[in-house]
C-alpha cells in the first residue's frame, strides 16, 4: 500500500511537527501471523521514511470480532507471540499503537468467566512502553465483549508517555467504545485529558451502519470542543461474516477541524503532520456523500471478503428471476469478485413470463456475468404427479407455489456442489420481515446480500446504480414486483404495497414499537394488524436464514435476539 501524506504545515516557526501514520487495514480473523506480518511491513516502511508514530485499528492482530476463537487452545498465545517476535523488533526507531489481546498473568483462559484484555500495545524503542486496556466493554447489539474481556479500572486510565524523537508525547490511548461513553459512568476521554493527555488516540473496530460515519465525527468533535485536544481516530476496514467495517479514519485538530480523512470502505495508509504548538492545521475537504453509494459499497466489501477470506468457493451463483432483488444481488456479486466469476441462472416454470426471461438475460449481459437457463417445468410437474400418486389429487395452492422455489434451489445447490459456486440469496428486509420467502427455497444459500434493505430502499439503490447508464434494465425497475409462482401473481396479492408496508415494519423491527404506538402515529389499525401478524408468524423462518449483511442499526442476525417460541402479541 502507498503512504499518502496529508500535510498539516507548521508554517515558518520553530515548532515541532510530529508525523502520524494511520494504518487503516483489513485484517482477517484468525490469520494471526499474516495480520502481524502486514503490520510489521507497514511499520518498517514508515520507519524507513522517518515517520514518528504508526496507529493501527483495534484487535488488528487477531481480527475482529473473534468471538469464541479466543477460547481455542493456543489462539491468544499465538497473538501474543507475533507481537513480540514479528512486530516489536521493528519499533526501535518508531512508536507504534496497535490492537491485540493479552492474557492475564497466572489466569487460565476459560469460557467460564471473562479472563482476557482487549488492549492497545504501545511499543517504542524496541520494547513495550505500555499495555492500555479497554475500559468500556460494549454488550449490546452485535457486541458481546463482557463474555471475554476484563475492563480497565478507572484508576488505571491515564495517558502514556510515548518517546518521539527528542520529546515525550503524553498520549491518551483509548479503544473504540471508550469514546462512546454517553451511557457509562466512566468518561474515558475526560479522565485522560484531566490526567494530562496532550493528544487522544482512539483505535477502533467500529461496524458500519448507514450514517455511522457522521455520528463518529460529531462525537469526536464534541470531545475536542470540550477538552481542546487533537484527536486521532483509526478504524478497521473490511467485511467479517455479517459485519462491515468502513474505515474512514481521520484526524481532528484542537480547533475541531478535520485535518485528514482516510478512504471509505478501502484500505489506506494516511500520514498526517501535526504542529505540536497549535495542534491544528489546514482543513481537509469533506468528501461527497451518497447514502445509496455507501450501501452499495458496504455490500460489495462484505461479500468480497466473505468470499475471498474463506477461500473455499470458485465463484458465486445467483438465481436470476428478472426481478429487482436478484438483479441487484447479481450486480453486487459481479462487483465483489468479478463478473467472470458470477453465474446467473434463470429457472423458468410455466408461470414465468417471456419478459422476465428477457430481463434476466439482459441484466446478466449488462453486468458481464455468465448466464444459463435451466427449466424447472418438468421437475415441478413430476413432483406434483408423484405427490398425487401418494396422497391423491389436491387443489393447486401455496404448497405448489413453494415447490417451484425449492426446485430452483435444488438446481442452484447442484451447481454449487458440481462447480464449487456459492449460492447468494436475494430476499430483502421487507420479505424477510413478513415471511414472504420459501424455507429451503429462496430462503436458503450461502450468503444473503439485500436482507437488511427494505424493498423501497433497494429501488433507490438500483436507481443510483443506473444514474449514468442503464445496468439494471429499466423494465425490471418499472414492472410490479411478482414471484411468478401462479398465473398473474403480484406481491400485492399477499402484502400491502411496499411504500405502505416498509414504514410500518421498520417501526416494528427497528423502533420496537407496539401496535398501539404505531396506530398512534397515523397508520390504520387494519394495516398494522396485518403487518404485525405476518411478522409474528414468520419468526421460525427467519431463524434458518443464511448470513446477511448489516447496514442498519437493527438487522436480522447476531444483534437481534428474539425468541422463536414466544406468544407476545405487541
């Protein structure tokens, strides 16, 4: 990676400028030696360029989150070994702050109680200067850190004296949640400043959701305004299971102006020079922001890392129906791993329109993916006939509709096993919330892409994709959504129109509001009862979905813990 220098000139004075390297990198969970060697390479290059301090993200050595890997025999010990053997020797002429895990002396690592430290290693002069332990341990949403870690005592929160050239820099080192202290009695930033910190450095593995970047920046700005200290924020980048880390590291001067920003959703090495007299400098331009582009970038990054970091698949296959959900999923897959590695499969039945087949083929051609047609008509007819021989003739109904979805998944899973392709599923948050998907059919697969996007949001992102040229065929966007599992079917046969459905389901899933509270907001009782009923009846189906990609504050997955068996009626 290239070192990008963002100068913050000290002018023509005799004041000292220190150079800080933000190493916004993408570690892989469990690839401990690989992560350490990547960090050591950056440190070595920074030292050779005479930079002063290199800052890495939280738990960069192990990757984040590690979850119960921490209890695996040798895992923590290996993380400790590589810091001492692979990283420490390169710090003789440079200072380093990086995230790792440390065991407590004399304590056995056991899942029975928290026994480890999520810490920042402060290294300089070829030795450990300090081990700064995380004080505030998040235990909400996707976070479960109290399961593993012991928090730093309030009395231990103090700046670290880091030797930099001919001076000592009193540095307040904190780790991710230590900044987000609104709901904690311990105020880490305040304590560090009161105890003499000249500079605050926060190392983070802060997961993305839409709008999170602005929340971080405003939180730091509030701390800078209150304490008049410059702030260095280094965040992880990459995808891990259902999480996305968007990077966007930055440095804010003591005047509350952002002096440098690292890229969003990309690895970047960013160098900032800080005037130690004013602790400020020229303001960096604010990048253009697009909510839709953020969502798209998050999906691409997560799917790319999920695919390549596992290293077990040769490609991705998507059932391309001619609808907007599968078109978007195929586009994301092509952007993530290259269109030549994506196989789009149309699987028509007797209910599939020619328009849908034409749209699917055109979409695959536009994104550059492979395209195949495998008819399920004979499979479906034979399946219905076999069932009738055992149970007698029955009317065509929901079971037969779902049969088609399951036969399509049989085709996709055979492609997966025959050719080593991962199946990406295409259900959106509106469908998942209402149970409008088929278990062991379109609800199965190796990874879901748009599952944290409501249908109305998905249309917005697709229109953004088409802003310069038509990639997703306009006919896909314009036609009424339909599963085409029976003659003349439309989604609105089973669901309220998505512009009516989505605001209500969002209040249920993300707002945690009762039916009465939603009605008080102006929605009809009939609409609320229908939506809430669909939501409640489908909890058991959601429990069996593949991993999605979290882009909202409340996504289906690890951060949502609703019992499948429950009789709460809202």
